[in-house]
């Protein structure tokens, strides 16, 4: 016996399936309310958890700004602003732009360089003088006038990852994104699927994909070794989101998260 389905029936089935799939998507949630730092906790090297020296992270005109206007010198005071909640499977999107010049006593690589971290350790587990959390960084870069300088790379403080089944231990994996002027707002998105896969997107286009984020047990990163000794699993399946303050003024806005099934 043969079954024949009319084209209109097939189209209806496809439409119903598509609507059902769309209905299962969860809404986007504002992580930054545009008014204050509610839902976030700062941690700076040389300062206790919760301290926000010189009002580095501040909110002005609906923008979350990293400002150094009240600093005399940077003095290695690397900072991060951590989400109070940890996340595992989600999409995160935001817009960023650079503003002003880096602190003169910060390392040269800080120039027009910032980003945000995923799968980060908790600020409560950070050492007093620890500069960077064990995490994976979605790196922001801008044009220095010296040639191509793609944004959207991944940096790996205390971590490793895999690409197509091969372990990658280098600190920076470059993306295919273009080079942007410093004063341009850039839209970025990261799709995080626990330990399975992470995808970077810039202005809606995929620029990098990697798998199996994990702690680095072998390359002398003391903070990662401490986590492993304390019983943390090698696989990174969840963690905090952390916005960077490393000596270069930068602005963030429209920070939103969509949980994934």
C-alpha cells in the first residue's frame, strides 16, 4: 500500500513542528539592568571580594563602564566583575566598545584589549593577589594601526580545550573575525553547551568553535592546580561569567542571557 501526502499537508506539518520548536526556546534575560551592578560581584587583585577600587566598574547613561579616571597608576590591579550565578548551557550576547587609552603602567598587550570570561571559577575561590580567574575568555581586540587584529579569540588562563578532537594547549586561539576600530560598538555572542561545545559569534557571524573546555593540570598554573587539588573536576561544564578590567577602558551594554535546554 502506498501513502501519498498532499503538499499542503506536508507544509502544515513542517509549520506546526517549527512553531513547536520555536515555542520551546526560553526568553532572553537581562543580566545588566542598565542602572547599577545588581547581580554582579567585583574581585580585583590586591583587594578583597566585593571591593570596587576607585569605582572602576560604574554605570553611566545605561552603560556599564570600566573607568580608570580616578587611578594614579594601574599597579597590577586586574579586575573582573562576576555574575552572582553560575551557568552551564546558554547563549550570552552583549555589545562593547573601547573608550580612551590604557593605563601607562599596564603591560603593552593591554592596549585596546578586554573581554569576558565563561566557565570561570567563583570570585570567592580567587587568591587575594590573583590576576585572572581560571576560565575561558572571549577576547575583545581593536585596530592599533599595525595590521590585522581580529576580535573574538579565545584565551585560556589555567585551561585547555579541544578542536576537532585534538587537545589545544596554546594560550590564544585566533578567530576569523575582522578587525574593528576602537570606537565602534561591536555585537558579540557566545553559545555555551556545558562541556560539549562553545561557539563565538561577532556581529551575527560564527568566528570560532571549540569543544571540551577543561582545567589545565600540567602547565604550572598555580590557580588551576589549587582547584584540582581541592576536588574540582577536570571537565569544565559550568561556571561564572566575568567582565574584564585589565587597564584599558571599555564599555559594555545590552548584556543578555538565554538559557538552553
